[in-house]
């Protein structure tokens, strides 16, 4: 298991990456027709909600003592993996 501080640094960098990618998808969405925009907007909103949830969990992880942090890390890792998979699916679908 990663050291919680290293894990937090990696997670923060990944969150920044996802935020940038979501911005690119939003720009691409503006080029799509009305139906495409509606679909992309819904999916981006869902991703954004999930990203915010992971960020909140990361904050809690940062406040936790070492034992609790290691326990929480597994939960955050699962959310992170799920969000990453959804982000990749959306990139393939909308970004080509």
C-alpha cells in the first residue's frame, strides 16, 4: 500500500489532469449539435459530481491519522479507478 502522502500527491495530480480533460471535452461539446451537447453535458455533469466526491474523500483522507488514512485509501483508490475508467470511456466517445 502506498504511503498516504504519496498517494495524496498522485491523486491530486490525477484530479488536475481530469479537470483539464473535462475542460477539453466541454470545448468539444460546444462544437456538437444540440443532441450531442445535451448528452455530453449530462455525462460531464456526472463526471464532475464524481470528481467532487473523490476530492471530498481525499480531503478526509488528508485529515485522518495514519491508520485511518490507510483504511480510507482503499476506498478512495476504488473511486479513483472507477472515475478513471469513466473518463477514458467518455474521451473515446467524444474526443475520438
